[in-house]
C-alpha cells in the first residue's frame, strides 16, 4: 500500500510516541483496512509455522502456508520451508517463455522497495531473495530483520526456504544485495537503535550461498547517519549497492538531516572502505530541498552511473532528478539534470529504478509531479544527455515503476492506477514491454490479479555476475500488515 502524504515538516519534530499514533492516520492505501485484525507472525526455527496473509478490499481472500524445516539446508544453517500454497489463480496475459513461468508464488513475511536490489540468482540457477520484515507501517521498529529466502529448486521456483534467520541483521530500515562470481551475497543496510529513532549506522556483511549462512562479522561504513523518519521507513530508498567487474562493492547512501541530507558513495577496495565521496557536491538545494532515493549502476565498460532525486518534502511536486557519471579512469563528470526542474513527485513511493542494457543504453523510470504518471528516459551517450519516451502516452499512473530486462526486452513493472488518483490504492500487477529507447511500447498488460498488490515491485538485475540473463525474477507484496512477499519468474 502507499502511505498518505505526510502533512508537514513539523511532524518530524514530534516525539516518537506521537509519530506512531500519527502513523495510523497515514496508513497506506485504503484507511478502511485499519479496522481489520491480522494474525500476528511469530519467528520460530525448525518447527511448523503457520503464515497467514489476509487480503482486504471489495472482497476478502486468505492465503496460508505451512512451513517445515528443509532437509536441503546445511548443518550450520537453520531453515524453514515456505511451500507453494493454493492462492487465487493469477490472470496471466504476458506471453511466458518456452521454459515456463510462475508469476504468483507465496514466499513468506517481507516487503520490497524498488531502487535497492533484493533478488539474485546463483551460477547454479537458484534464486535468493533478501528482504526486510514489516509488521506495521511506517516500518520503523528495531525488530525488523532481514530474511534470506532460498528457492527450493533451480530454475523456476516452486517454494522457498528461510535460512539462518537466527544470525540475520536486525533493526533494519533499508537494505540492498548483490552477488559476486563466487556466489557470495554482499549485503548493505542501515539500522536504528530504538523504535522510530533516526537511522544510526550504515553496515555491510556477506552471506555464503554455499552454506546458507550469514557471516559472523559485519563492518560499519558510516555512523552516525542521522537520517530522520522521512528517510527511514517503508518506501524510502536510502541505500543502494552494485558490484563492479572485479566484484568490488560500491554503496551509495543518504546521510544528514533536513536540508543537509546529501548523497555519498563508498567502495570497498584494498581490504577496506574508501572515504566518502559527496556525489551531489555543487548541486544547489533550496527551499528545504534534500536528497532522496539514490541509486547506481555500472555499464558494460565499467562506467558508474549514480542517480538521485532532489526535492523538499514527501508529496511535494518540486522534484528534480540528477545523475552523475564516473568514467573508467575514475574521474567524475559534473552533476546533470535528467528531468526538468519541478518535474518529479517527491514521495515515499518515488522510484529511481535504472539499468544499463548490453548495448550500453542507460534506462531510467520515475513518476511525474502532480499525476504520478510513469516517465521513462534513456541515454545513448554514456549519460551525457537523456531522451524521453513515456509509455502509455505518458498517462499511465502507478507508484514506484520498476525496470526489468531479459532476452532483449525491457519491462516497466507496477501496480494498477491509484484510485483515487494520484495517492489512492492500485490493484493487480502490470507491465509495459518493449525494446526501450525510442521504440514503441506495448500496452499496459496485467499478469497478476490481486486487490492487495498495491506495492513496490523489485526486479533482479546487475551489470556483472548476472546469471541466466534470459530469466526475469521479480518480487512484490501483499500490502496488508504484516506484509507477505510474493515472487514471480519468467524464463524467456
């Protein structure tokens, strides 16, 4: 669901207890859902666990799963299997690949945002999904923990196993994951010390898919971050991660409060983390503007593209998208306005979804000011200039459009049109498909039916170590609370 826009900056100065009370008034999507009672989820290992997701809208549907320990987990990793369950049959109108597709597989507790990647696939063709839990919006509890879900089979998953939950990071606000050539997961996240507190630490660790275990060590990249609620809850993408061709992690993140919030980059080279590079240095932030939703991607030659949004406050219409490119020799170009001034919506559901296709074309999606309509831009000159080709005649509205790519086709994913527009509830999951760039887009095509899929779709992609590039993997969630995650796979 999508939270109602926050009323004013003054709310951020109120105590934590009052913020939690106000959060009820900001409930995402249809406020009528607050009247329902949801079954609490309990975290147990190696025992039978009932997971029930209750969907509410014009009709109520219930999906449940019984979890049991998996025999495939190693002796060093505790595991809980989350099998496929009987769910409402999705309406599939996209053409699946020859190997098949499963768009609507229940995974377990968790949610996704757009910019930080949450899905990876190993060289052995096994999908992993790393997500945070959210019991109640705005998702600022220290009990939020990362969960690693391992597909129980290779190829198109049929069920997922929760692995090594006892060692998982907690207090998580935002996170991102990437996989290297040895099938090790690199994970970054930011955390908070108490419920509702400002974000404190930016951390990094690894997860071994060979043993399905978290590393016993974590590293602190930055402290204190001092990020307040408006950059630390669900829908606020405050950190992103990508690996270069050597497998070196690069992390872009937000730091600072109020108008001093800026974008920084660090990389882990030579056995330690580099000093922070201020990415938005020289960009004038006026009228209480600040940085939002940083993201990054490499192109095939090794250039690094960083994108972020500059705007004042959630729900305002004064957002401007900026980009900056680091050349292969390590030199940085100047920050560049990708969008027009005041063209983008500044919101918890804004996206800076981007990827780079093998032809070195840069692709970016975001939502427009006033209407939340999907905007698509591309660059064929290494990010020096950007052109527009908005799908759906520039009229299709959603929140957090997400890019995916497989077998030469680009897709833009999102839920249905918000009703009432632009900040209401959107149902089902849809996609535009096309070749990208100036080529014509297909229609806005529904492929999953669900009244409570008003959520942010996350799609697997990486420039390097991107195993099985003809397979699209995505995740989305049931937007009642606690959130329940679903996954989809399509082999093209």
